[in-house]
C-alpha cells in the first residue's frame, strides 16, 4: 500500500553546479559587470597640471584626440583604435567628460583582459568558482586596477599576453592550426603596440615545439603565419603619414626615411636605457609579493609546475625574461611593463588550488570548495579595501588642470586670441581647448609666436597671464601698451587705447591726483564673497609711478577679513603697466579682485593712490555703488 503523499514531488532549490558551462558563462558576465562598475566608480575624470607636462598618459590622450601616434615607436594600432573610440565615446556618452571617455578606453582593454583571463583559468580548472574568484582577485590588484581607470596602454599588453596563453592551451587540446595562426596575427599586433608583449614568444616556442617538434618543417603553415604577423605592421604607414604631416610632435626632426627609422627604433627610448642592473634593486620581488600578497604569489610560482611540463615551459621562461628586463635601468617604469606577469602567476595559483581540491574525496570536495571560496572572498575584500583609496582617480581635489584653464578663459579673451603664460598655464589651456573642446578658437602662444606678434607678424589679439607678464617683458619685449583683461589676464596692445567703446556702468569723473582721471568702473560677476571691479583711467599728462589701493565700503566704513583690511593694492594692469609709461590721453583698464567677509553688502568704493615708502596717500576717490551694477565690454 502506498503511503499518502508518496507521489507528491518534493520542492527543492536547484543547485548550481560548480562545473556547469552555462553557469560559468553567466558567472563570467557577472564578473565583467562588477569589475566594470568598480572601474566606472573610480574612473579618472580630471588631471593635475603636472600630468600635462609629460609622460605616457598625456601623450596617449593627445594621440587619441588628434589622431596621431603616441611616443616612439608610435603604438599605431592602439592609437588608431583610441582615436576611433574617442569619437564614438563622445557621441554616445554625452554624460562623460572627455577625460573620462579617454580613460574608458583603458577600461575596455582591462575588461577584455579579465574576460580572457577567466577563459584561460577555465582551461586550467573546470570549477568556475575558482576561475571566477582568481580573476576577481586580479581585478582589484593595484596596478591592473590603476591602469584600468587611467589613460595608458598597459592593460592592452595584459590582453595580448593572455590571448597567446589562451590559444596555446586550446591548441594543446585540439592541435588545430588556427590557434597557431591566431598567435601569429597577435604577434604582429604586439609589434604594432607594446613590443614587450613579445617576451612571451620564447616560452611559446618551447611550448609548441616540446609537443610537436616538426612544427618548424611545416613550410606552408609558417608562410601563412609570417603573412599574418606582417599584416598588422602596415599600420606603421599611419606613423609615416602623420610624421610627414605633423613633424613637430615626433621629437625628432623630419629627415625623410631616416626620421621614420629613428622613430620606429625608439632612439629616444634607447637613450634612456643604461643596461645596468640598477633599475629596480630589491623593490621588484617585494613589490610583486605585496601586489599579489606573499601567500598567493609564492603559491602561484609553485603551482605553475602543476600545470604540466609544456605549460611550465611557457610560463617560467616568460617570467625570467620579465625579471631580467625589470632590472634594466629605465627610469623606474619597469613595474608598468611587467604587468602581464601577474596573471601568469595567478594561473599557477588556480592550478594549485584545483590540484588540492582534487585530492579530497568526492564527498568532501564541495565543503572544501566553499571553504576555499570564503578565503578567496576575504582576500579580495582585503585587497579592495587596501587599494581603493590609492587607486580611486575620480573627483580628486588635486585635479587642478581644468580649473586653472577655465579660470584663465573666464576672462573672455577675444575670439581667435593667443594666450602667453607659464608652462603650467599653457599646458592647462592647451588641454582644455584641444581635448575638452572648450574655446577651441583660443591657442596658447610659445615664445617664438609671442615674438612674431611683437614684430607685427601675427594679427591675432595677444593676452598674457598675470604670472607671466614680467617674464614676457624680460624675454619677449615691451608692447606699446597693456590693458587689464580680467582677474587673470592682461592684453598686450600694439597701440594705446584712446577711448572706451561704451561708458562705464559706474561713472566717476574723479581726479585723485593732478593729471589722472578715474573715468569710472564696472562691477564684474564673481564668486560668492568676492568683489571684482574694473577701473578705467585716463592720463591727461605724464605721471609718476604710484600704487593703487581699492577698498570696498559698506555704509561708508571699511570691511575687515580675519583682522585684515579687505583691499587690494598694485600698480595698474596687475603690475604690468606702471603710470610712468602712460601717454597723455591714453585710457587704461585696471582690475581688482578682493575677498570679502561673509555676507558683506558693498555699497561704496574707495580708490586711493600712494607711493610705496613715501609720505602717505597722494589722493583718493570715494564712490557710491548701485545695488545692481553690470559689466560690459569696453
């Protein structure tokens, strides 16, 4: 007799097999989504002025924006793909700023690298949680994470290296020639990108020949491989074309074919190599262990042996070559170039974990896998917490390049103007106008262009930053006159100005000293608790040098900020144009930007003149200011 309910099916939550291929695919997608979210959260969205002055980061950004190769040997494939990505990204991602779009190019390479690493790990272990957690651990290691969110090409080197490994492992199982041809094509792309990727080639040869010694006698296959390897090298025609069109960016004077060869042979890069064993003394091994943690690093090195002899012949020689290369003194950037060794070591780590799990009886493997997974999750959490503050490149308070350039351009220089400034200021203006596309009509002026302007060879308006005005007068020369152009710029004039194009919003008609008239002033828009006034003077006769002191008033009294009088003192046009150089009848603009105490209501202004070290004030004007005073061009 059958018990009641015996035919009723029991409800069970379906278990997800740790060896299910379908589960592995979904897990891989989840890995990329989580890593992508983390990288977006920490994505580089601005630069420091110092980063604009040189280095691979800014070189790659300009290469991708302007459609030119980067520094020698040009990285033509990477640069052309970056140029294409920047235009697509700017069109489809309007909510990202240009720096973020450029940084996302590295993120795409990093996610592609993680995807390939995950696939290679699945070639080592059929337990996808092991592959997933190992790849997830690599995703939060410092160097990989950092170069996934900043504009560099090193993630592409990881991607290409892992492609070599993936195709080698799949060839080992299938002996399909297509994987050999894929590797040949990948080698050509490495020659067109970061050539240190080819450090893996000796290991690859050992891997293939140890299993098929007659491979080098297959002439047809070798010919096909050679054609595929050479094909990507045609991208260097782009370098040749760009060098002829824009010889200024290369750093090597254009001399026809000789220039091209010197650039491809990285003449500059080779000059940095001392070929001495002093580039990374003991830092390298300790940094490697700190990056992967000592336990994972040492376990990974040992675990490579468990992958089998052919695979060990592939990985160990590659690690040795990278180790030797890292000790060549090249200004310390070895830790960037050797990034591909970290995932290679993690292959050994995953192989070791898989081998240990297989030693457990079948009934105990699931608990052992859970315990291993818990340990890996804890390790990932520790690396995530330790690296996040150092890797996070978003919303950094020290990203001062864009604010600096915007502050200069806030003075609204005339359309098509040149701006001469300090090296830092010009780098910031160049970046804002070229990469961000703000005020592209304005261009930074170098010393040669400034001299050409002074000689009358350039009709464009020329502005000089306050910080560079003294340098301009020493190195370039004196223009006929100066005109204050705002809070940060003065305009160089070929001829003095004799009239205003329209009257000031606050007329004055005051003569603080004989022969000098304060025509009036404009109150200009400014940030909260900042007072910005543009004064307009007229000289009626030659004048002696004096200093102007501008003092905002409230209810007829002075304002004080932290015990100091709220005022600003300087000779006219931000010290660039002293009174003694003025001509009779000339009109000069003179700007003053003054911090105010919180909540101050300025309703008056005192303009006082004095000679430093002299006997007190020479004269002054006191003006009442309207509540709403607007500015206009003069």
